[in-house]
C-alpha cells in the first residue's frame, strides 16, 4: 500500500504536536523526519533522549502519522573523534 508523505522540515522547525498536526491536516499520513531539522526541542541527533522518543511517539499517535524515512543528516564518515 502506498502512502503520501512529506519532508517534515519543509513545514519548518516546530514542536512535534504542531508539526504533525499541520501535516495531517494537509492530508499526509507519512513523513521523512530529520529530527534536528524539524523538531524544536532537538538540536542534535546525539542529544535525543528516551523522553524525546516517547513524546514523538505520542505525537505521532495523536495525529495518525508514521515515519516512513528517518533521516539524521549526519555524515558518519566525517564523525569527530
């Protein structure tokens, strides 16, 4: 089954609830989510906590949204040592 999705950060950087509600209102059910580009509270993928994950899961559920592509925009080959 195909679903139409959108890049979450095309809607700007907002709280998960606001962001997911806007995408759902536009008829999308899936998204590409790059946390540090789309979610206000997250500035780095390295700083994501279990609390952040739980808040995201709750916001996804409330808005009937799914993450189809989870992107981090991290160049792993260029990681600092």
